């Protein structure tokens, strides 16, 4: 559930409604934390939108993105981290992918606190992790669109519905275009 900590309230409520408010009892406290955070994130997102407009984010030109495709635990994060070492590539940070609605504001307001946090290593593979480590955009897409297999981790009873967003084979053109637009806007924003 921590993959949705940066979600705004309207998206969180929509997701709960879509899943018939079916939260297991052992996840109730965490759901409450997400709900409280979603209210805070909604407020932050208003400031974030102002910063985006001031910086003309929509006018940013992008190079073609590189997609790393692979199964979980197959080395995709390792490859992602190798690519991050090459300065010609610009990758989002973990705090950006976890807070896609508010990271411009968070950067402006809290960057000193983020820089002071110590990096940790993930227990499963010893990969560096922390708010300024590089993150994977799939987490941002999960919060922004609610159309990602990551959402299926939060609502496992409907995992197969969210799994459709792995390959888009059973997804209509409107949703595919919405995904593309959202992804491109996210890329522009963190540039």
C-alpha cells in the first residue's frame, strides 16, 4: 500500500469506490494513513500545479523515453540504476514517483530534509533506496491514473483487472491515449 502514499483524496476515494471499499481488516490502519496523506497531498498538489504553470512544464520538449521491460526480481532495477549513472539520461527520484501530484512543491519546501535522510539498502537485493535514489515511473502512473499492476498489489482481489495494464492487450484506445498523455506529462514535470 505504500506505493499509493502520494495519491490525492479524489483518486483515493475513486479507487476505494471502484473496489467497493473492500479493505481487509489487517490493512485498515494503513488505509487510514493513506486517507490522511491523501488530504495533505491534495493541498500540496494545488501548490504544485502553480509551480508547474510558472515553469511552463507543458512546453518542455522530451527525448524519446527508454522503457525497461522485464519481470519483477529479474534485474530491471539493477539495469535502471546502471542507466542512471549515465548523465545523458534523466530519471525520476523515489520521492517524485511516490508523490506525483506534489513533488515540485515537496522539492521546493523540503529538499533540505530529503537530502539529510540517509539512504538504506533494500533487504532483498542490497540496492540503494531512499527519497533521492532513482525510482521507477510505474509507481507514479499507479497514483496518477489508477491503471497499473501496482494498484493490484493494493487490491489483490482485483489484481487481474489491473494486470491488463502490463501489456494493454485488453485496453481500449481511449485508455491507452490517457495513459500516454499522463506518462508524457509526468516525464515533462520531473524534467
